[in-house]
């Protein structure tokens, strides 16, 4: 168990990687705040985590709504205290071919994954600075470094997260706040399921072919699990990771080597 339990807010955590990171942080004794777009999804996630004995509250939050970000962090501070750990996890992954993507979808990618992350940091950092301790994790991706095709908005936003992370690390490090990016490869989640179905339909593949071919191309020969990412996130949120700062850490079974 964590020697110094903290308060952690994870954006986009009603499902997938965000939910799993909330579970892992909760299971080592942190109090967690699940936040996501939809009231019902947040309530279900909170109920599921409480079943596991986790100390959790829920907040409906669209990270693209800057006023709502400010309000939610202010409410949290009043209700339970300063957010010590912020994980900017909210994201979307849609087909965005460079020459055809609607500019509104391009903008939505940047708004959610870049501007939304910065808004949350700006709302959380003052409390962390007062306490002289904080952890910020930004969810980047293997796609911060590579491209698959038809993903100009996602790749651009995820590459931007690396710059955001470096710059935040320079500004916040002196206050006892570490800032790092996690770059997952291919991780089993609803988002990945959607991508797999889309590619299989587009390329006339059988059900399951996409993930089988991805697994075969990964040096560890398996698709990643949410827990592979959550274990790293949990470590980065601990006191023991204090000197890991401004880094982009890969969790991809070696896929980036190929
Ligand atoms: N699954 C993978 O293979 C993979 C790989 C690399 C990076 N990632 C990144 O990890 C993060 C989580 O991915 P996942 O696979 O769990 O996806 P997911 O689609 O299962 O979860 C994303 C969550 O973000 C929420 N969200 C979307 N827009 C939001 C907004 N404006 N405000 C608040 N929440 C919002 C969604 O409602 C959803 O619950 C994303 O940033 C994704 O890009 C995932």
C-alpha cells in the first residue's frame, strides 16, 4: 500500500485505460476521482470501483469546456481537497485522412487531447504548488512517434503531447511536480476494438484478423493489457518516481523496434 495516499483525478476514466488506472491507483490506497463525459457512465464506473473497496468519487467533465474544468477542480477542492495526481487520459481515435478530414474533427482532437490537458493542468497546478508535491501524467501514444495512415489529427495531437509534457516539466518541476508522458502501443480497450472493426471492414478482413496481425508484429507477441500501462502509471504517481521527470515512457511490447 502507498505510504502517503493521495487524491488522483483521471480524465476520461469511465472505461478503458482511464478506468483501469483509477482501479490500480485505488487499490494501492489512493482516493480517486473518476471523470468522464457522461453522467451514467461515471456513475457505473464509481459503483464498480466501490465494489472493489476503492475510495472513489465521480465527476462529469468534458475537458474541452474550460469553464467546467475550472468549476470541477474548484468543487473537488472544496469537497475533498487538492488534487495531487492528474492523469490527462481523455482521448478519441477517429478516422482522419489528411485530405478529407472535417476541420471540426481535426479541431476536436486538438481540443480534447492538447488544450483539454493544458486546461486541467492549469486548474490542478496551483494546489500542487501550494503543497510542494504533484504528479502529472499525459497519455501520449506510440503514434506520437509513428503513423498508421488516415490519422493526421490523432498523430498530430499525440505528438503535441510530447512537447506539452516537456514544457510543463520545465515550468512545474521546481515546485515538486513531476510531469511525464506514457506512450502505449496497442492496448486492449473499447477504442482499440473500434479501430480493429473499422480497419477489418475497410480492408475486407475477417473478424479478429487485425488484432491477430498486430500481435504477430509485436516482439512480445501479444496485444497489451490495460494493466501493463496502469502499473507504470501507478509507479509514476508514487514518491519512488520522484527523479523521473519530463520523460516519454513506452509501453508497447517492443513494437516501436520493428
Ligand atoms: N488503447 C490503445 O491502444 C491506446 C494506445 C495509445 C494511446 N491510447 C490513449 O490512451 C487514452 C485512453 O484510451 P482508451 O483506449 O482507454 O480509449 P477509450 O475510448 O476506451 O476511453 C477514452 C475515454 O475518454 C473519454 N473522453 C473522450 N472525449 C472526452 C472529453 N472531451 N472529456 C472527457 N472525457 C472524454 C471517453 O468518453 C472515454 O471514456 C487515450 O488518450 C488514447 O488515445 C490508447
